[in-house]
């Protein structure tokens, strides 16, 4: 007997781990368990007929590592039942996240760094405030595309790190402005050189620590 059925399914996320989002790789399981015990029905794979179709459409995922397995589980009758499982892995398309999130955030970081090239510290503070407000608006704009979870993901760490470095640049420039108005011009110029050289190393170290913590 050959039995064919077409159905759709919505996969939920209780067993997924989004810590590395959007660089995460998830494993999907489609399990079919016989209602009747194994003494009456045993499920077996039909060679060449198990897998993912060429017309499978999912704009966010790239599927791979398809495999099948037949196992014995406790069924609804309390007896051992046969279960057929289709297992496959999926990785996200990163083009969307690179174009919509990572590149704009990198531009915000560049703008923050370029403020150190201005000699007018008051203008630095103005640009820093504008950049910080821009980041807050950008964060609200992309918030609907990020998963709402009870733990921190790689994307959260990247967003938080960018926000912190942007805020830190604004605070540094405010301090430089105060020192300048207090007559410590030479000290400000010396500290400014250190800030220009240490901006990117500090960001890389901070982000590395955040990702290792994840």
C-alpha cells in the first residue's frame, strides 16, 4: 500500500537556540508516529522518496543536511509505536542582516570616529548627540526584525556595543570640551590622540569579550 499526504506545518521555537542569531544554525524535525503499536504497523522509509522538494520556498533559511530515521517510542496507547523522522538543518540568509543592520551600524561607528577629526569640541558634542539619536531611531526601526527573547543574542551584543561606544564618544567629547574651557589645552590634545588611536581597538576588544561571554 502506498499512502501519500500533503500538509503544511508551522515550526515553533521552544527547542531552538538563538544565542548566535543571526549566525545561528537550527535543526528541524518532522516526526510521524503511528497511533497503533508496532505489533500492527511499522513505519519504514521508501528509498528515494524522503527529502526536501526543489520547490521548497523559505526566504529566510538555507536548508541542508537532510536525513531520515526510524525509531521506537511510547505511543498514545502506552505501547511501543513506530516513528519516522525527517531531520534537516537550516542557516539564515545573511544578506538581509548585512544590508539592513550591520552596514548601517558600521556607518554609525564611522561617523562617531570621524568626530575626533574635528578641532571644534563643541561641534563634536553636537555631532555626537545627533549620532546617538540616530542610533536610537535606527534601533526602533529594526526592533520588529529581531527576536524577542529572554536572553542575549549576538545581534543584541552587537547593537549594545555600538550604542555604548557611541555614548562613550559623546561623553569623552564633553569631557574634552570642559577641559578645554578650563585652560587645559595641551592635555586635551594629548588625550585626543590617544582616543583617536584607541577607538577601534577598544571597540574590537569590547565586542570580542561580549561574544565570548555569549
